[in-house]
C-alpha cells in the first residue's frame, strides 16, 4: 500500500524560481520518494499512471507509436548532418516548416509511475489544485485508489515544526499514520459527489475569467468609439448617442462576440453541473432568491463543509460573524482580516434579493428583523459624532443579521446533507 502526499504547484517566485507540483510517495520499509511534476501534462500523466520516471536511449526496435508522443525525445539534424547509420525509417520524421528539417528518435521512457490501484492520496483542500484533485478522484474511483483532503487550518495545527515547502512529505506520513493506526480524524475522503463540487468550483472560476475578458474587451471598444468621435478631424460628429455607437461596434466586433459566446457556454456548463449536484438541489435551490450564480460563489469558497467543526468557525471563515457586539467589516488600520470575499459577496447579493422582493420568505424575515430592532432602539442617538439607529442604520443592521442567519442555515443544512450522504455510502 502506498501513501501519496500531494502539494500542488504555486506561481513562480519574484526571482523566477519555479515551484512545481511535488508528489511524495511513502511505502512501508522504503525511504520517502519525491517526484516533481513540472506542468499540467506531467500532472495528467501521473493521474493516468504513465508519468516517466527516467529515460533511456532508443533502440532500433522502439516504435514511436508505442509511446506517448509528448514523452519522446527527438534529436535534430543540423546543416548537412545525415541520419546515423542503422536508424530505421519509422524513427525519422520531418518537421520542416520554413525549410526541411529532420529529426530521429533519441530517447524513450524506461520506467513509469503514477496513480494506481490501492493508492491513498493526501492533499490540502482548496487552493489551486482543484482540477488535479477532481481528476484523481474520478480516476481513483475507477481503479480503486482513494483521495483524502485535509483542511489548511488542521494541517497548520499539526505542522508547527515543519517547513511549509515539505507539505507533500508531511501529508504522506500523516495519512499513513492515520490509516495504519485505524482512525480517521484529520483527513476526509473524497467521493464522486465531492468531485462534482470540485467541478462546480472549476467552472465558476472559468466563468469569472470569461466574464472579465468580455468586460475588458467591451471597455477597449468603448474607448475606441469615444476616441474616434472626439478626435474626428472634420468636426462633423456622427448623429446619435455614444451609447448607440458603442452597441453597434460591440455587435459587429468578432472578438467580443466570441468572448460573449464563450461566457454563455461556460454558464450553461456551470448550470448543468449545479443541477447534477444533489448538494445544490437539496441545500441551495430550496432557498428563495438563491440562484445558480450565488450558489456557485458559496460552494466555490467553502468546497467541503467537513472542514468546519462548528458553525461559528464557518461564519467567521466567510466573514459574517460578530466580534464584541460589532459586525465584522474592514476598518481603517485593521489587519489580519482574511475573509472569503466571494461567499460574503454572494450572501450580500442574496440579502439584496430579499430587500427587492419583500413578499418572499427572506423579504418577510428581513422586515420582521427591522421591526424588532426598531422596537429595541426607537430613538436615533448620537454616539462618537455618528448617528445611531437611524432608518438606514437599522436597515443595514437587519440586512447583516439576516445574512448571518442564512449562513448558519446553510451550514446546518449542508452538514446534515453530508451526514446523510455518508450514511448512504456506508450502507
């Protein structure tokens, strides 16, 4: 049995130092083995179990068709250099573009490694490795490998004496100690339903990227329209509004239309992934006003409700908690706030829906909260030079109170859903 620790790669440092994905393989009776996965292709090869550990010189019997094309090493022939004697024709290729250029097969993979039956993989939940975890979970379910995750805060508690760069090895050793000891306290297993959540997270991220690219293109076109109008040399400005000219340019711009179509396709894929997920159907969809976009924001930030042992840690994580009677918000000179902005913003948008739809269940609850607060604070007072308990102040207090309540309900319903699913899986 192998225990694999996975530390997903991060961006390069300011000095240009590469930090690839690190894989630590722990086997009983053997030293810890480290593997570097330099790029996405290497990660995919590892998931498929065909990552080349070492290369060897090609022989005349090696057929390129028997190997992964991207794993072969070809040698260029420069100038008048000819193909070495004895090289078979099927090991020679012409990649000429501007001129003829021949290559012959030089090296082929000699040994492979990767995810295989019986493996147990440990990784940190969240972060940039969601795609890799999703791929490992899906393939692991087919071949009999298991993927576990650990919350960053939990790892931080048990890693006080370790260098952060050694997370892969620490994860492998912790998972081995936990599973061989017959207890499961630090890690949570990833099942197909969790892979569905990871897929939602990835699609939401892609949707945001598509949206940003479309908006940037729109702003560039608007600047071009305004410039062409105001810089007209003849001084004969076109009839109609600038907005009409902008809309006409957007309608006729090929790049903008492609970006818009890409965004729509991603939206459709995201909606399909949400409708497929029982988590969305049973926990988020029943909440009036909580549509796919808001649900995707919250799911993408939370990922796995098992990371939070209680509701207080959950509401603090997304920044809708109360400290010393004051609602959490960014204040001048305050440091150490690391709330998850997407989830917080999603709940704010949900509250806005409740305010605009007073007859909805959340709209009714919002009015009830405002009435109770007004009964507690019937008069406007001045404190520290600021008005307290005015109509706008009461409204804001009620809105954030509603947000906290909804967050607590989501935690409770999500927790119950996860427990029910775990019972079904165990049965």
